C-alpha cells in the first residue's frame, strides 16, 4: 500500500498544518469556527460547510429543503444525514416532501 506524502502548509492566519490533499481548508481554523451549539455543531466540517453554502443555520431552515437536495451537497455523507434526520424528528420537523 502506497503512503501519501503530507505537505506542510500555512493558512492566511498563520496556522501551520500538514495535509496530503490539495484541499485549502485549514483544520485549525475549522476547529476554531465550529459552533458550540445548534445543528451545525453536530455535523462534520464538510457537512457544516455544505449547509452554510445554502445559508442553513438551524432546523427550521433545513426543513425547507428536501432530503434529496441535502444529500446532493458536496460534503454531505450518510452520517450527517442520519444526524440531521434525527434532529429534525426530535423537534417534530422533517425534510420538505
């Protein structure tokens, strides 16, 4: 099995980190900006960015979209969908039909 070489990178804020991909996202910045509560705090950074791209910040905003629309977002995986569905159900909400 081949190993991928990690490259040292520096973000705009001066954080140093290592990544093997060309993804420009700084993991330190992502950790710093993660909300402490709400639906965006419960999902991974890629899923959070996907929701933010549609200006979704809470469950009521999420309920305006179909499950299919949310599943199609880049960064939205099965684990995030499971969390979102459970959170919606807990508040007696659902994805748009």
